[in-house]
C-alpha cells in the first residue's frame, strides 16, 4: 500500500477531500494550484504514453468534482500546456452561494526542464523577458480558449490559473480580458517579474529603499518629459486595469517572482513619505518601456500591475526548487502573509 506521502504527491491536498469550502480562500487557492499541477501531470502522462487507466493526472481535478473538458496543445511540439476544466455539478442553485464557484477553470503549466518540451518552453521564457509572449502561437491558442469560454458562460463563471511561465500566460490573458471590461478571477503562482532583482540582490533595507526611490524618480521624470502620464484616464490601460484584482502568490526566496513583493511594498512606502504622486506616475512604466516608446515601439511590461491581492510564503525554503515550486501553495504547515494592494 502506498504511504500517505506518496498519495499526497499523486493526488494533492488530501486534507480538503471531505471539507472543501468555497468561502475559504486557502481552499480556493489549493484548488487552483492543484488544477495547474494537473496540467503538469497531463503532459508527463503524455510523454510516457500513459493510457487512461494508468494516468496519474485525473486525481488532481476529480477530487474537487471537476472534469477535464479539453487540453490545450502547443502547435510546435504538440505538448499539453494548458487545460480547460469543467465543474461536474453545475446546479443553478449552487451558484447562488457567495463567492460563486466557477463553471470553468483554465489552467496553464510552467516550464518543464527535463523533457522534450524544454526547448519550446525556454523560447517562450525569452519572449516573456522581451514582452513578446503575446506574439507566440501558444498564447494565441490560450487566449482563444479563454475568450470563447467567457463569451459562452460569462466572466463570473471562469477562473484563470497558472504557475511560472503559465502564470505569465494567465496574467496576459487576464489583462487582455480586463481591458475589454471582463474581469476574471485569476490565480498567479510564482509569476515572473522581469526586472533587476533588487529584492534578492540588496539586503540592506535603507540601500534598497534608496535604489527604488531613485528608480521611481528617474522613471517618473522620463515619463513626464515625454508627456506619457497625461493620458485620458478612461483610455489609460493602467487605470482600466485597476479594477481587476488578480491573486499573486510569491516566495521571497524565489528570484523569479520575489520582485513583486518589493514592487507593491515600495508603492506603499512612497505614499508614507508623501511622494505618492510621483510613484503613481512611475508605477505605470518601466525604463525599458519608455525607451521603446521613444523609439516608436510601444511596449507594455507584463509585470506592471495596478492592483493585486498578494500572498507571500514567509516559511523558510531549502532551495530554489522548493521556493519556486507549485506544491507550496496547497500545503497547510507553511506561514503566509496576505495583503490587498490597490492603485489609487
């Protein structure tokens, strides 16, 4: 008989099997993370040629009463990069509860480094770095699935979820939907923040704040000189996005996503020292996007978000793999800090 530890790794958060509560934010987070893990396992099952009876993936969604509607397949390497899950028991009265369960969850996996998919995954990571993910065929297929699902059942019935590279996919899809006034509940696990990793590089808090303040002054100054901050609020995409509140899950020991922590904390600190107006200009842009704009190439950094509900794992991590892993987000014994950051 398999041990409890072995079953846990195959099936996910067993502690929720008989006690799932849609009103519990930890339960909802665990569900979203488990469905993302289901995509990882789907791809691994595909690579080892598993038949349906021998597959490891179904327990990751079946324990939450979801079924696999269909998988999203990459045109290049034929890998499974996403999945559309459908809730089995979509009784109308079920949706009168608050918060409302989703009828569909669309989830995206991150990079699988030890597989035949690594080459294509790494190419997409490079597109993320240069804000070109939207140009990829994988994202176009992902967004088509999101758009069609929302048009069929409405935005309140659809969740997005992703981890690492998959979080970038979910974030970009969610941003595009929000610009069209469709705000989807979105769970972003260890999303990449493409910037100098100040949070990891500088340990001295005074120096760290000084570097961030200097960066904000420089960014705001360039934006002001270019008149980039004088957009009509109704047309400013940053203002439009401020009504969308994705859930971000970050680990301070993960250099890929840790900068999100500093990004949002810095905004609050600038308000405390009475220079919030400067930061409200600076937080819309990056130096790279302003330089691109000056050269006639508009570029909107994916990681710049007006509003988010941030959850930080403050428990110690043994290594990068643990700090960046999806498993941490459904485990009970970790310690968390959560806070809403709202653009004003």
